[in-house]
């Protein structure tokens, strides 16, 4: 609004929009913020084109600023285990295990039911991944649109087995990691109340729940698995790994 909020659509040519972009940078906006704002405006201008108010989208000719992302950090196996032992309940330890020991996305871990655990024993089991919890809803799909089976190593299987013994779910479709009323855990609340204190106590206060997934990928590659195999286990394309 302070920059081009009062401009007419016909005055928003590429030159004016480049000046708008550069002025935001001069005023202290980061490249990420500028890129997000440009995406929003581009959508609005695209709608104006669809409505016949503009012949073309003038922002398509304006380059976005390069965004330099910091490399994703991962934990060592010892650090991940230190976080685990600091978590207060068996359910919390299982949720963290789903991330760092099975490589699940957070939205996949929150949607897991007991019915999705195949052959549970203390020695191991398999997780059937074909659902996610996102935008407040359980969806019968994954980020890539493809399901996968993930083998579970013994330490996580032991935690999962103990949780099953403690909770004794009455139905297979009950969520493994749930709130007190059986709904999916609020991840932001879980992170602030439980995970962050555990990470601080473990000496890795910079870690986030998503760090578990990057840790899994790093540990699997370090163990000698090929990027193609690790990508398949993590539900990624090999070029992402």
C-alpha cells in the first residue's frame, strides 16, 4: 500500500514494478519477503488479465531476487538420541522417532494410525505411508501423490511396541500420536511446549522437528545407501537428495 497501493493498473508497467521491487530492498526487506510479495502481486495481476483489465501481466518481465538458502543442518545419531531421551512421554519419543529414525514428513507422522503399522514387534515393523495431516484435515494422499512402505529399525520399533502396550488402542484406525481427545497433535504447540525444551536440554537448541527428516537422510547416506534408495525411502525424487 505505501508503494503502489494507489497506482492504476495501466500505470504498473515493468519499469514501475522494478522500481517498486528495488525500493522494498532499500527499505530493508529481505529477498525472501520481496519474492513472496511479488508472487502475491503477480497472482492479482494475472486475475486482472483474466478479467480483461490488463492485456498482459507486467510483472512477468520483472526478475525476482535470488534467494540464498542456508544449508539444511542435520543431527548426529548421538544428538538425535539425546533429544529423544529428553522428551517426556513415550508418545513424544515415538513421534520424534518417526521423523529422525524413519524419515517421515511431519504431516505424514501426524496422520499415522495403528492400522498403518505392519508386523509390529520389538525387532522391527513396516510403516505404510499414504496419508497426511495438513491444513487441519487428514488427506488420503502424500505430498508426491504416491504411497510408500518404510522399514522401521529396532530402537524405534521398541518404542512403538511399548506405546502400543501402554495405550492399548481399541480400534486400528486410532492415531498413533494424538491429543487427549484423539485428534492429531498440534505440531506448533508440540514443538514449543515439548520439542524445543528437549532440544535445548540436549544441547541442540537450533534443531526443529523437520531436522529429524534431514537427519534420517544424512544418516542413511552415511551408512552407505545410494541416493536413489534413500530418496525412495523418504518419498523424494533423487535430485532432491
